[in-house]
C-alpha cells in the first residue's frame, strides 16, 4: 500500500496556502503510518481547530474534527473506549499550547497511548496572523505590531516535564528524519509528542522579512541544531547562537502508559 | 518511470526546486491555465528514482515527493517504447 491510498484524492488540492508546511507534515505522517502497516479501518486521526487541523479531512480514514483545543480530550475518549484503535492527533501550536494547554499537560501526565503531531508555525495562521504562545520574542504579528515582548513556549520541554514517553522535534525541511521520528513515535507505547516547526510564509513570513518560501525554509534549516551538537557546545562552554532550536530525539523513557492496545 | 508534476494540484511554491539534488526542477516562467507558475523539468531522466526504481524495487531519494505540500509530484510507469529526447553532450 502506498500513501496515495491513504489520501482523499477527490478533496485535493487542499486549501493550504502556497508553500505551507502542513502538506509536507501530512505526507510524512502518512508515509510513517504506511510504513507501520496499519489498516485503514483501525486508524483514527483527530484534530482540533486551525490550519493544521484541516489535515484529517484529506486522509481517507475515520477522523474526528473536534472543538478548539480539545483534540486530546476526544482522543482520550476514543482510546479508552476502543484501545484496539491506533490514534494519531494533529494539532497546531495555537490549538495545543494556548487553548488546549491543560488537556496537553494531562494527556502527558496520564501517558495516553496516542501520537501527537504538532505543526508549530509560531502564529495563528487561519484567523489572520495573531501572535500565539509560541511566537518568538521580537516577531511581528497582527496583535504584536511592535514585536512580541513575551518569552515563547517550548512545547517539547513542557511535554518532557509533564511526562510524555517519546518527545522529538524536527522541521518541515527535514522530511526523512521527520518520517523516522513519527515511526518511532507510533511504535512507542505511551504518549509520543513530535513537534514540527513548519513555515507559514503567508502570515508569519510576510511580516517578518521572510516573504518567500525559500527564506523561511532557509531560516528553519540554519536555525536547527542537532541535540548532540547542542550538548557538546554546552559541555565545552561555547555560546549558543541566538534563535537556534534543537532538533532530534529529545527524550525516550518507559513510564507506565494508559490505554495500551491489548 | 517518469516524473510528473500535477498541474492541477501544484501551487507554485518552488519547494522542489530547493531540495532536488540534481536540480531537475527549475523555476518556471509561464503562467498555466490556473494562473500559477509551475516548475519545469530539466532533463527528468537524470532522476535516480526514474532510472533505478525498477532495479531496486523501492523508492529512491523521493525528497521532492515528500516535501511537496500539495502532493503534486508523482512517478508514473512509462508506456513501452515511449519516445525520448536524446541529448548528446560533448
């Protein structure tokens, strides 16, 4: 089976803007699910509200498009009612970090056996570019016209602190690595959280001097730093360049999981 | 195998131009029927997946297909004896 059989071909082309990274994340997730060899009848995709949450609409399986921020709450229900189903949750940063923050923390605490793919484009893309909890300091958005003055949320650190079993971060430029990370996450019992930094040239890039898609991809590529290199720089006491974020597998552990497939 | 860009799905973001290691995708210059400048293929027979997929029986490279946000890049099987453009390089 190939990834074309997982897509609703009649729904394509999708509504995402030109150059949006969410389509890439859908490709990688479907490639990972396909590599796992799961059946379409046994896989459920869930999402909340937002650009990222349009994704299950283009996937030819059972899916739930739920209320804003409550995708993980619905996923808890699905997983506890039917532990034999495979559950994958698509969320965005506004969905997961802002309104669904507590659901996220408690899903990590319970260590629910789902895979969460968070498409973090650092802005509320669908509603017109308002600043989100993950907008980096100094970035200009509709609600922060003089530059954001707040520190940004690091979602992976939050997931690690709250107790997720597998946490990784990649960008939409690193497609092969992202696919491998999602496969690892799908195999791990317990909550697997994969944060994907995606580009949003329409709303984020336009107001932050990255109007072209290639500029945003270059930003993601040049500011991503592998975890071993980051640890080495810290150990040697060398300075970390401003604005870099770590990519790679951040944690893997074996806390007792909830709702594991019998 | 033959590399094909779906003109209906492509939105002209030129991400494939960025990632192709052989620089097969080149930025286009002409608008298509939908008002979008789609990339053009420069000697697509150089693509490793086009040449070697039947030999290896699996997807090789495939980064352009993976990164394409609009799912517009595919490989299709060629019909037997399809005419090829031959270029002689000196």
